[in-house]
C-alpha cells in the first residue's frame, strides 16, 4: 500500500495538503518494471501515471523514415505519463524501461474523476503536469539543438 510518506519525494504533490496526498496514496500502488519492457506505445489510449523511484525509462518518438528515437530518459523522482489528463487521451511518446524500474503507479481513471469533482485537488495536479510538459519540451528542444546544431548567426 502506498502512503503519504511514499509520495513526499515527488515534487508534483508539493501544492497538495496532507489530506489531498492521502487521497492520491489511496489510488496508487507499487510496481516493478523489468528492463526492456514497453510500458506504452505512442498513439495508444493513455492510461496510467508513474512516479519513478529508481531505474530509467526511455521516452521515444517515431520519426518517419528513421524509426524510433529516444527523446528523453527519465529517472528517480520523475513523473512518467501526463497524456491521461489531456483529451483525446492518447500517448504522445512510447516508453520503454531502459533498466529495471521501481515506481508508484497512479490509477488515472480514478484520479481524473477525483480531479474533475474537486478543483482544489485537480488544479494543482494540472499545474504540476503542465510544468512537466514544459520541462519535457525544453529537454526535447535542447536535444534537437544537440542533434542538429543551432542556426548560424549572420
């Protein structure tokens, strides 16, 4: 069983009260993901959110004519999976365990219902997920600059 203390290391819950964290803990459970396991596939219906305790997950994107490419690697303290909140609820990336991963998995069907029914819970969760998306966008931008170089200044 997941406890409020288990959620403490994850910044995404910093805006929540102890009572709100208790509600989240009640819809969470521990999971172990073996290395090489594909957790989800780009384009599939999105369900699930994972708080990574240890190990590494690779986020990958399919690039036409090039196949799959790792766009980011997530590790301890990171949140994996935000597409469950944003319609049409499809994964924007694929995720594969690069190493064995220990995580807390959230039941996102129940979390979405809780967030819809209680804006005081839903709003801070939405903000945290937005911050996650912005961070991923910035990481992807930096990776693209590494891969393709920055434009020349004339």
